[in-house]
C-alpha cells in the first residue's frame, strides 16, 4: 500500500512540476486531438471547481482521509486492497501537497490540473489515482473481499462469521424446509 501511495504521489508531483516548468498558466497543447489536451490551470476548489471559497475545508478533509488511510494500512492483508487504498492515498496526498505548499498560502494552495478531455473536467494524476482506487474499492466490496483478502461467501453474516440458515416453505405440502 505504501509503495502504491508513494508511486502515485511521486508521479503526480513530477507531472505537475513538468507542467509548471514547460507551460504557461492557461496554455492549451493538443496531445491527441480532439481526445486529449494539456490545459494548465490552477484549481482552488474541488472537482469541477466546486467550493472555490472553501479551499481550507478541502485541506482538512484530505488530511483526515490520508490519516484514516494510513491507519487502514496497518489492517490491510490483501494485495488487492493494498493497491486500491494505496492509489486513493497517493492521490489524496498529491492534492494535499498542493493545498499545503502551493500559492496563495499554506493550507489554501491551488491544485495544478492539466489533463483535459472533451466535455469533461480538467484533472491531474492524483485525481486519476483517487478515482481508480475508489473503483477498485467498490469492486472489492461488491465481490465481498475483506481487508484480509478473504472473500465472504454469500449467506454469511460478515460481523459474526456464522452462516444463517434460511428456511423455505414447500408450497405443495405446506411443510417448512430448513
């Protein structure tokens, strides 16, 4: 999990450094027209620039999420969960780094976004890590895979580990079957 988080954070910060050192703010560069462009912007808000006046709130939320994910790191015993949560942690840490250390001030920094798809938000590698990790978390949860990597069989109560017996009624004979 730590390796995935470090890789996500490293690639995110490296690409942001590259964008800042090779592009001017607002510059648009076609990469794979019309599907992919680099469009360098600074985002003070959340996704789709929501909440631009509450940057400090996002900083607190991201710090709490990072803290919780570090706590979960001690409980994860599954490679799949480690990858999923590591991606979320790396992405959250990437954007938190921007919030803490970029202009205009500590805790209220603007996030560097640059990946532009047609008719969609402009985002960065950290956002991609978070979304990919959350999708993996959803898939693991839907499959019933626990943090220990053990898949919970259907009909098992996860909190007790005991299998519930479900009774059915034989409609023809009116008898209860268990």
